[in-house]
């Protein structure tokens, strides 16, 4: 069988399997995570663009939800401090960023120290 004929035979089940895998992954993975993985695996995308996409993902999926949860939990406590009344959201977002930075740094260090990365 020629290589061209072989490709013709193999293509339909491969395309069907790719669609099934994509649909299965969309069921259990958050769409922005799938986008992030595609950005990171895109060999044509510039490194700076990848970093910006990664930073946006971290902000939207970690810092913002953490900030919102902290704001809901701490807004009343901060409201009694006069000088910080108008800056509660900013302070909470800074705290969330620091927590996220620490988590990401520790994760990167752990992965770097492991055998997972050459």
C-alpha cells in the first residue's frame, strides 16, 4: 500500500479520535487551561507573548478569584481602619498576588529540582 493510500485510510479514524479527545478534555478541563496549554506548546508563538498569556491566566484564574474571596471575607475588618477604607480592594489584590507569586515560585522550584525537567 502506498504512503498516500495509507494516510487516506488512517486520516478518518485519527480525526475522529482527535475530536473525541478534545471533547473529553473540554468536559473535565477548564477552557482557559486548554488555551494556556496550547499557548505554551505553540512553537511559533514568541516567548514574550507566551509569558503575557500565562500572566493573564494566573491573574484571571488565581489572583482575581482569591482577591474576590478575601475581599468578601475581610472587607468588614478593613472598613474600621479609616486610612485604608478606600484602598481595601488594592491591598487585598496585592496580598493575593503575593500568595500566588509564592505558590508559583515554589512550584517552579520544585519542578526544577525534580527529575521531571532536564
